[in-house]
C-alpha cells in the first residue's frame, strides 16, 4: 500500500491537514448547527461549563468520524486489488472539494444530497436531546451530528477507504476530525469573528488551492505507475525495463 506520505504518521498528518485547511467549509456547513447547539445550552450553563459542552459535541462528532473510518477500512480490506481505483477516487474528491470551497464548482452537493436520506432519520433523534444541560447529552448529540451529510467528510472518508485497513482508516478519520476541531470549537465560542475571517475570498481561495494540491499529490503515484508500463509484443501492458 502506497501512502500519500510515507508511513502511518504521514497518512494521519495528511488527514489532519485536510481537516485544518477546510475550516472555511466547516463554518459554512456547520456554523448554523453550532449556533443552534449554543442556543440549546441553558442560560445558567453559559459560563465555563459552556466549554465543556462544546467539547462534548466535538468528541461525539469525531467519534462518529472514527467509526466511519473503521467501517470503511473493513470494507476496503476485502477489495485490496482496487487500491489504485480508490486512490483515484480520493484524489478526484479532494480536487472537487477544493473547487467547492473556492466556489468554482458545486458538484459535491450531489453527494451531500444522497447522504441527506440517512440524515432525515437521524435528525429527529437530535431534537429529543435539546436543551443540552449535561455532558453525556452533548456527546450523544455530537455523535449524531457526525452523520450530517457533508462533502468534506465524504472526501476524507474516501482517503480513509484508500488505506485498506480498519485501524489505519479509523485513525485517518480521527486525525481528520481533530483537524476540524479548532474551527468548529471556535465557531461555538466566537462564531462572528471567525466567520468574518473565513468569508474572506482570498483566504478561501488559498485554502481551496492547497486542498487541490493535496488531491493532485494523492493522484500522482497512480499517474507515475501508469507511465512505468509499456505495451509488450502480445499487446498487453508490461513493466518497463530499466537499463543501467
């Protein structure tokens, strides 16, 4: 298995960076939810306890991401020959994510609409947990929130799927979730200032281009391996012979 960066730390660092660079999308996608969760905290819980409840939301959300990663790894473990295909899928979704973040192409909305079918069944469960007064409620509500249809999460999940191992894929989604934590935690505590910053066109464009570069980097090993084959006499592709 070829990683975008060598070794497990590289795969986890890449996923963390994806989450970190996607802060603008996180705020745009989940800012309203974070605001609603903030309102759901009773007035007498708005002091230091507010931090704990917001952390609880995010612990639940990131746990759901990790579960998704483990499930993806279990599925991918049975389709090892498709690893190059999964890498291409992950790379293309990363490029699409960058285009989406920059506002140049909205194709990922189709994925989010498909995920909306599952969300319609989960959303009513979340309403029953409001208002949130205790940490277990916050964690459970965050765990439900983690299943919100999101093109960014699906993109990270495709990268996790590419790893082909349940524990590694779960670690990738954990790292991705931790990368999104600063933006979403800050959104719950100082939403106005952070939203204004991330709405700046120049910043969104820079972050979008970085994600597209990450996508191209993911695709590169497949492109290179494709160039290392040439037709044999019987018409089939054979590895090129390197002469020294």
